[in-house]
């Protein structure tokens, strides 16, 4: 998995549309600009622009093996495993603190949006394929790391199956699902002294950051962007 330390990467993956593009590429493996435009309901020229910007930051590249001919432009993630960075490395770079603040605000807002959508009632009939759960487990930091790794292995199996189905043109009945993984010591209640959720707290610099969608996980976190 690629490890990034350029603060501009954080600003790129904090952009909601570009982050969604990264996630769609992570789920499907490779897509054309027209595919992305259809999936996220934006004009094709906008999809092409965002892909070029992500390519400029070294996050996506053309996938010639998936193209029909030389004129067919198909895109994929540079690293199919996702995007990772260490928070301390980012903060140490010029402009790193400002870029991380932008990324953190975006990530927190997105997390709230995911929880809000997950808990929405709708018409009361439920949504097939949607589940919400929270667990409390007594374990050591080493066990927590092992658990996160095992969960990631399960998700990776399903992601590879989805990519294979996409390559075979078998998208019927499938759509991109969001799986938001968060393993951490149980936090203080909001507003408690030392609450790490304080917007003014930059977080633990020794903690790795998470981008994706491709992009965030474990000792170096994958960008909300793909993982």
C-alpha cells in the first residue's frame, strides 16, 4: 500500500467529489470517466477533470490493460490497496497542519453524514443490505491491531469479488457500499476534559492517518478514500 507524505494529498482526498471518485475506483478496480459520471451523477467533463487532478497528485493512473484500444481511457488507483499516510509525517511538512485541518474537518463531517444516513428511518420498511452495529470489547492494543487486520482481510475478499464481477460486466444487483471501520479505545463522553473529539485537537501525531478511498486504517491509515 502506498504511503504518502505530501500535504496536497490531504486536500485532494478532502474534496467530496474526488473522494467519491477514489471510492468508486477502489470498489470497481477500473472505470472510464463516463462510468464515473453515471455512477455519481455528474457531467462527464467534470469526471474527466477530477480524474486528471487526481492523476496529477499521483493517486490514479490510466489502466491500458482494461482499455478496448489506444483511444479508450480507463482509470484505476495507482495502488489498488489504497492510500495511507502517517499523521506525524504530514504535520511535519510545510503546510501540513493546515492541510490536515482541512482533511480532518471533511472526514468528521463525512462520518457524521454516514451515521445520519445509517440511522435514518425512511418509510419504516428497512433497507436491504444495510446494517448498523457497535461493539464494546475488552482487549489489549495488540489484540485491537489484530482484530482490525482480520476485519480488513474479510472486507478485502468481498472487494476483490466485486472487482471481478465489475470486470466481467456483472454489475446487476450490485452497487458501491460504504463500510466505515473504526477501532479505538472507548472515548470520553463529548465535552469531557481531554476529549480527542475537540475540534481544536489535531489528534495524536504518532497515529497514522487515514484517507479512501479510496481512501484510513491501523498504523497508517487509508484515506477516506479507498480502502
